[in-house]
C-alpha cells in the first residue's frame, strides 16, 4: 500500500491497551508486517519496559516475525510505581495510555489513533467508569454524537463491509429503552456522512429490533409503533440515500456474506444494527480477522482491532495480528481520503 503525503509526516499513535492482554504482542507483530507502509511515523504509548519484556519472551519462543521495541518511537509511561500486577493496575495504565494517546493525536493535524484492546472490568476496578474506549474518546473530544462502526475490506472482492451500532455497550434489557426515533436518525446522519466519503449515493439497510422485524406487531411493536415512521421521515430529508428497512435481522446480513465472497453479488454500503451483538455476530462471522472497530464523528480517525484482550492466550505467541494490521491500514486509508477529514 502506498501512502503519499505531501509532507510525508503522517502520524499514527497506537495506545497499547491492557498490557496483561495480547495488545503488546499483536502490536509488535503488526508493525513487522510487510502490509504496513514504511513511511508512517508511528508513536506507541505504553510502557517501554513491558514492550521490551514482551519482545524477549516472544523471541524465546522462537518467533522472528516481531519488531524490536528499541527500533520504535515509544512515549514511555510508567503509570504506577507499584510492582503489583493486578487487574486494577493494568486497568489504570491502559486508561491513561488512551488519554495520553488522544492528547498526542490532537496535537498533530495529520494523524490518526489506533487503540489496543482494554478490559472494562479492570477499568472499573481502577475507578474509571466508562463502558468502553469509544465513550472516553467522545468525552475527550466534547462530541455527543459518535458512532461505533465496524468495517472490513474483503480480501476476495475488495468490497468494504460496514455495520454501525445504534446502541453499544449496554445490557440487552436496556436496548429497547435507549432506542428512539431521534437516536436512529442521528446514527443515520453519521452513517450517511461516512458512506458518502466513498460513494455519492449510498444504499443503507436498517435491521429491525425484533425477530422478523416484529412481523406486523405479532413479535414486537417497536417497528410498527415508531421505527418504520422514523426511517421514512429521515429518508424524505435524505433522498440521495437508498434506505431499506426495518428488515428481519436474521436475514439482513445475507447479502453481506454474498458480497464478501462474490464480485458479482449485489452490493450495499452499510447496515445499521439495533444493538451490539446483533451487528457484531454477523460481522465477525463474515469478516473473521479483517474486521476493524472505528469511531465515526470524532475530529480525527480512530480505529481498533475488533477483538478483546485474549487473556487465555497471553504469552503463548499465538495471538493473530491481522485485525491490528487491518486497523492500521484502515486508519491510513480513511485519513488519506480527504473527504473523511474534519479538522484534519
């Protein structure tokens, strides 16, 4: 991939995330990959001591496909002087790595943020009561309307697969309470802005909340009572968008699976899911390790691998870096496209 910047100073800031997870491993593997351009200015925010420790351990396992941290630009932060390797300590460190990374990105107009996976429980134990990194980003940038978008480019067809979540990290029982016509329309506004960066007349789909999209009120009333009307009203004000929905959730992503594998299949530009797992299950099944989490609505591009901390495989050397590689590539691609930029 070529990334030609007129000043050749494009910066990507990577926050390590929870260092007791696989974040350090996948970062060292990803930055070694020949899929990553060599003319990018990378800054890693984390503990240099921990990254070096991870490097030597992976080398002791016989791994050679990793970059040596001594060859990286690291903004070294030792958050706690305690040697207690507790979940609380790791949670506290990962929180402040993110805060510092945001601060650095804000200082450079030609930059993007890539975040390593964190553990929400560890954040809570450390006294940081956010449901995820997206919420910290929104607060740090004083932005109210942000969207958690999962995106993946098919290595088979080159088609970009996008799923936006109407609600994010909340309990399933809270979803119907949070969903409103205003929320759906605000997410469609974000989705339209994102999709129009690469296509003039996007086709967007909206999944229903209930099985079979409520089946005319038999299996739930939300679609009939307000969701259908909200979509019609929004589409009347956005006639440049082909909007389909609410669609039965169990078949809504069938066309995505076809477009991922077949260049001749009908294409769409995005699907709005009502809640986290409704959108993430088909996304991860179809795109596998190519899926990337990105936050839209911020004044800069932010991406992240779509997986968690992988505590069960830490230290084994088997963590797959593909999603981190894709997160870096997506950050480059999105920032390169000038139509995506806000303050950049």
